[in-house]
C-alpha cells in the first residue's frame, strides 16, 4: 500500500483525499476526505486576477490540508487546479503559495486528463465485478455541466455538455427573479428539450447506446439514490455502489418536480443547498437513463479525486 494525497482545487471549492492505495489489487483505503468552499475564482472573469482574499482563503485551506497530510504520513502529493488559476495574471502568486505550503506545484489538467481521472476514480473498484458488464459509461452531473466518459479499462470517448442542475434551474425555472415552486408543465418540457439537445451533442462524440453499465457521480445522483434507499440521514457507505432502477429514478423525479420547496426541504437527506436544483438534476439523470436504455444506475461516491490518487500510485 502507498500513502498518497490528492488535492482538487476548483473555482469554488478545494478538496482533499488522503488514502492508502494498492495498484496491484485495486484497493483504495480512504484515510481522510474533506472539502472547503474557498471561491478561488472570485471576480477572476471580471478582473483577470486572483483576488487577494481568495488566495488567502485557499492558502488557509492548504495549510490545514498540509497538516492532515503530514499527520497521516502520505508520501506523495498531487495538486490539480482549475483553469482559473492558469488564466489569471497573478498565477505565479498562487503557484508560489501552494509550493511553499504543500511542496508541490499546482497542475492545470486537460479535458482528456480530467475525463481519465473521473473514469478511473469511479470504475477502478468495479472492474473486477462479474455482475457489471463493460463498457462503463460514467456520467458526472454537476451544477453547470455534465461529463460523459465511456470506456473499458481505459477511456474510449468523452465529452462535456452544458447541462447541469444549476444551469437548468436558472435557465428554465426562474421567473421574475424567483424559482417556480413547483415548476409548470411548460417549464419542465423546456428543460427536457434542452437536455435532449445536449444529449444529441454528447452522442456525436460518445456512443451512449454502447454503454453496458451506467455509473453516476455527484450530488444530484447521490441525493436521488439516498431518497430511493429511504435513508433517514446521508450515509455515504450505503449510497456507494448502490444500484437504483430506472422505475425508481422516474418516480423520484416526478415527485421532486411536483413538490414545493418546503416539501423538498423536508426530505431527510436533502442538503439545504440542493433543495431548489435537485428537480433539474434528477431530470438530467432520468433523461440519460432513457436515452441510453439503462435499466439502472450504479451510484459512486468516488470521482476525479480518487482518480488523482490512483494516478499518483500508478
């Protein structure tokens, strides 16, 4: 087993995974996993620079992570950063601060690398499962975009499309500055049409119909899984590698899209920040399952962070 630490620094958050990994057996033993909201990309589109307060928030998180990494004895660290850090005029300040604190330079990875890390993170533990056929289609439903990655032992095709739970909510469910509660039939139809166009675009690069096993990542998918499992609190271990049938996803999506804000907020596993966007996120998942013909989705709590960890060990 090798002790490794993976850091994923995005526009909004910075995440850490410290793990013992064994490339020979495909075993990853998680020692610590945490996340902080640092908003590194604050105002960077407008100013072209990383704000001093954003840098300090990020460095404060890095100092905390450095202590965790040292305490757990991880021998190697890899730090992957958002493109915001690459494009900023004062990128050197960011790089110098990270190197001083963690001893490694931030890497801005390509879209192909991101797809590979996400695929490996989500499927590494699944490759020896005789009950799961290949190829895998990994779908990561985020706030602004959804990533599709198809592969067997490695990535065959990948594409990112601009549909996500936040983007769909803001584009279709906001009227006069307020989110419809619940959405109208016309709003839901508009979302479905938008998602269908995005799936057409994804299918130009990724043969979705070839997927034998659908693997779903991120908060929209895990929340739908938690509801389907009837959990009274969010239980990562119960959710990880659960298998949620299409009929259940359709039932939950209908429930979420016809519920009021108060009814969604009362669901025990619902994160407060997801109450207004979960309906759109569930609809994206449902549309993907219907397009691919998947009878179920295998839910994974492991993602790009785990893929970064594997890349260190390999």
